[in-house]
């Protein structure tokens, strides 16, 4: 099917079109961009008063399948991603069993192909079983379709093992993504260590547990001339270290999540386990540092860390409830409300952080830009739409979000992947 988007205000990372244009997609590829395009065979979509961005790309989601399908399946995760405007997502390996071998990676890809709709890429594990003891076969995982490797949820704390992982990954040509947490320092903390953890009588996780690993891996990357990507940065000190590393030419990239530039640890004052995440919500000072890092390019991209959990799991006490919140369906609204409206980021910056840079970091050709010859992946957004996050509106299988009841601005109106309309509001 051919698809013709009329009256599109196109937003790419390098700028926003001054006048509306038409976009013709044929056989999944952007065939033509221009004024008053005509096509007798194409389905027509009017994007008047909307912004059209390259399809959003999330390099950090948890779809839970295989093994935890009661929380999320690849199918329900894909539906949530499409509703959130995402045309490509990368699934973290902390499933059960772990994505640490060819067969599990191929299982994920097979189920994603069965569902269709959007592009799904598995991320393999760095160590077998996420055990921080023995490296996986990186060549095998890359051949099986893994686009990166991570022990997300756990950190590769063994420095010698991480050195070997970087050397091996450099030889294979695959990106490592680090979950930065020194487990000896976090020591089972359930929230940010500070005034609130003291007042609530809860064990705190100091920011030091994150920044120590950031500093170590920057040093390893510098010594080995290797790449490293830091997941879900939450701390002012981490940002300072990354900024200095980039200034020195070290090959470091980083992401931040909407909840880390939106919520502080005040969100846990009523023991709301939906706001229990890892790394934990930090302070206002940390939020401002994350925003500035997004503005100046220190943090390269925005990822959701979509982490579904059942109501039963999240109804446990703070010590025993699992970490994580869903994020795919609220990401655009939070970015517009917290970053675009306060003029932290422009719309071209949003296209950069949520599409162009994720595509570049993950080595995805023909994605992240609205350009003739590139994939027909588009996200159509109403930048002025006001809406309230409601529990019964989620299509994700889990509803663990601290943003329920919050009014947001900016809503996805349509998601187009490979020229196919996969979501329409």
C-alpha cells in the first residue's frame, strides 16, 4: 500500500519545515517529499496542525517475554510502543531465561515478526545468566540479531571482566550498554539516600553507587579506545563525568528517562511503589542537571526503560516491591510537558533525542530521518493536545505508572511503520 501524508510540518533533528509539505511512502520507503503531491493509489492522511517526526526509537524497554508474560508480552509491549509513537524498540535481556544465547534471541525475533506492526530488536546479555562471572558468546548473539549487549538490571561490577567485555565487544563490533550500579554501595537501597529516605525510615541508595561505575567505565573506555553507552543516567555527578569524558574525546554515549527529569524522591513520600525505580528518583538538583545535559548534548538520547510489573507485585511493601515503571505510552506527553514547553528542548531537539541519535547509536541505517530513500517510519504528534493519564487507557499489560491522574500536553495521533498505519488515536 502507498501512503500519502498531506500538510505535514516535518521535524528532523536539523530543523523544522517552515511550510507544510506532503510525504509519499511507497513499498515502505519515503518515495517523495514536496508540495501538492498527487497519487491515485495512495491512502491519504491529513496531518494539518500536527508535527511529523521520524518514527521514535526506544533503545531501552523490557517486554518480559519469555518467562514473565503475566507482566508483559512482546505483543502487548508492541501495542504500547505503537500507541506511544515508537516504530523501533530494543528489548533488554533480563527475561527468564536470559537472552544470553542464540535460541532465546531468535525466539524474541520470531515472536516480534509474528506480531509485526513495529521493529523489535533484542539486546543480548554481557554475561551468562546476568551472573557477572562468564562472558557470553558475543559473536553468536550478534549473528542471531542482537544489536547491543547489556546486563541491565545488574551491573558488570568485576572490573577485569568488564575490561575483557569491552575488548571482546570492540573485536565483534557490538555496543555495550552498562547499568551503572556498584551493588556493594547500593546495598539493597530502595530509594535515593538523603533526607527523604531518613524521614521515611527506608534504606537509601547513594548516588555514589552510580557515579563510581560511570567513572570506572570511562577510564576503561579511554584506556581501550572502546565505546560504552550508559543507561538511565540519574545523577548530577554522572553527568559531569560524562561531559568531561566527551570533552576529552572518549567514546561515551548516554541516555536519560522521562521519570528522571520529571520526578524527585518526593514521589515516594506516600510509599508509592509505582515510583520505585532503579536507579532511584533523585533530587531537584539532579533533575536540573539531567535537563541541562539533554540541552547541551552531554546526554545523547531519551529512553523509557519501560518496565512493566503486575499490580500484585507493586502492592508489596517498599522493601519487596520490584523496581520499574511503564513508560512507552506517557513518554511523548512528558517530554512535551517537561522539556518542550519550558523551552529546555526544541522540537528538532526532540527528533534528535528520540529518533536520530538512537538510530545513530544503535547503527540503524535508513532510520531516524524523514528523507527520500529512508524508511517510511513516522510519528504524527498534536503538540497542543491536553490529556490526562488514566489507568484504563493503557494498552500495556501492566499499569504501574506514577503519572496516573496527571495532565500532560502533547499526544501521539498516529504511528506509521514501514508505510503501514500501526496506531491511530
